[in-house]
């Protein structure tokens, strides 16, 4: 049996294993989880993030399951600020 034919089952097995990997999480799921963690680090527990809106590069309006709404901002030096959201006047 040639070396090519002996290696064929291995190639097939590797291809099958590659099909079994779970798909990556969608970006929105990752952002919601990260925002929930940032809020809970600085404010009363938020629970899960129900909705978020991006207002700038690192500026988010975050609505929690609890009904509370926060503004999460990250400055150029990496400092995270979480405060209750006040709509623009």
C-alpha cells in the first residue's frame, strides 16, 4: 500500500474533527457580556445587558435587565467610567 493511501484515513479524520468545533460567539454576545461585567464592577448589579447602543468609539448606552440604564465610556488611557445615563437635552 502506498504512503498516500495509508495517510488518507488520517486526513479524513482531521477534516471530520475540524467540522466538530463549535462556532465562535457572535460579536454582540461578547460585547454584551463585557459591558455587563464593566457595569457590575462599578455599579449595582445589572444582570444581563438587555440592549446596548454605541455612541462613539468607546462610548456605550447600556440598558440592563433590571431596567437601569448606564453610560459606559473608556478614555484614551484605558480608564473605564460607568455612570447613570442622562439623555442629551
